[in-house]
C-alpha cells in the first residue's frame, strides 16, 4: 500500500449527502438558484428533510470517509453529533461562520463571535451577477476582511477584487465543479495561485460533481491545476487556512495519525492524483483506528481492528465502515424507497 495523510475537505454541507444535483439552468448567483430549487424541487427537499438531520450528518461523514477525507469543514451550525467519539471523521470545531451576505443575517455579529485565532468562513462572490461581484467590497467596507477571513467560491472575483483580497491576506476555498454546474463558468485560473491561501472543497452533492477526489480530478482536468498544487489544496494548505494544529493533512511524529492507503503501483501520488477515485481508497485510519477497509483488506486485518465495521456497497465496491451502516440504510430507505439511495451521486446498498 501507498500510505498518505488523511485529506482535508475545506468546504462541505454534511446534511446534504444523499441529495441528487438540483437545478435546471445556469443562474446569475446563489440567491437565484436557491429560489428556483425551492419551487422546482420542493418535493425532493421535503422528502430529504423527513430523514432526521443527525442521520443525514452521518451520511455526510461517510461520503467524505470513502474518498479518504478525515477532516471536514462543515459550513453550518455545529451539531452534538460532531462531538461523539464514534463520529466517522473529524469536523472543524474552532471557527466562526455565516452563510453569505444575502442569506447570513448579522455578519458582523458572527464575525465578532469567531473564537480568537480561528477562521471566519463565509460564502462570497458565488455567481456571475453584479451583486455577487460586489460582495467582496461589501465585506471590506464592513471591516470583515482580514487574515482570518475565508471566502468560499469567489467565482465573481475580478482583478480589482482579487487585489483587495490579497491586500487583506484573506483566504479562498474553491469548488469549481459546483460553479460550472450552477453558473456555466469555471473559476479564473489566477484564483488557483494564491500560494498558501487557496484550498479545495467538495461542496455538497446538491451542486458538485461527486466527492473531494472527484473535485481534485475536476480541478486538474478542467482547470489545468498541476498535481502538486492540487495535492497541497487538500492537505497542507487547508491545514493552514483552517488553523488546524495537530498535524492534520500530514504524516509526522506526534501527529494525529489520520492515514489513508491506496494500492501501490510503483508510481507516486502526484503521478496518480489525476485518476484517483474513492474506488482506490482501500484503508482509512482516524487517530490510528481503522475507519474504512476494502473487502480484500478487511479479510487480512486482525480481529481487534475489524470489530465494529459494517459493510456497504458503494457503486461497484464494497467498503467496511466504522458506522451503524445497516441502521442508516434502513432509516434512509424508509423515507426514500428501497434501492433508491445515492451517496454523493453513487448508488449505495447493503451487500
């Protein structure tokens, strides 16, 4: 096996993991999209909300776990589920957040409530409209743009606004597949080259191409991001942006021991990154504990490592996961129907 550090997903909405992509056109901004899906897909949204949010959050954790993500920045209110010792992934705890200028309420109050030394994360410039473009300057006028500020999306950033972002030393999280799906536009190439200030996020299946590894491949193939930079955008860079302090996204003595394993073909990770998918992730460890194993690897592990793992068929692969999988499937199928479950767009079922 080739052993790598657990990946860091800098932007997700965990409660939406079982959704299909929603929308029917290219929009001007996130506000227009939100209004459209509330009307066009009201039945789907109502059905999803019949499943308890705690269960939906667990599905969001598994969507990340199966592609090798061990640390997630969840862009929403915190949940007691995240503090459970058996929750499948680490979820960022020490941060401040607001949804956006249009939908986020009192942003200054949220900014002031950010723990000292933690990041303040907000959707901004998500779209192609003038209103989306002006959000960066609006944040700056309110004094909410500094080295702790992390903008999500930034699609509408032009050269003038990018210069302001850089002058304030703010960070950026890009979700290019969501941008293309919603707005028919990719982030400008210059946005990927902000040094230690730009990371990748998977966003949710409502709009994204799949999971974080799908997003990495998308960034490399559609946005011409070099492998070395793409790899940094899901390891070292988000660790810096999100102010993580325990060695997440790296392998080091005294670190958190969050590790993933893929089959060793003799090529290094940078050569393989552009083709890597969740099917290649055969082992995930969180704090030294096995959280995921492929069917083949499961049979080779000692019993102490396999106790508590349950199997799930994801697409064409079986994965053993440290989660109450059978109970989660039954709960979801009771709401959405037998054989109709999708996790990040991939069909799932009990083997």
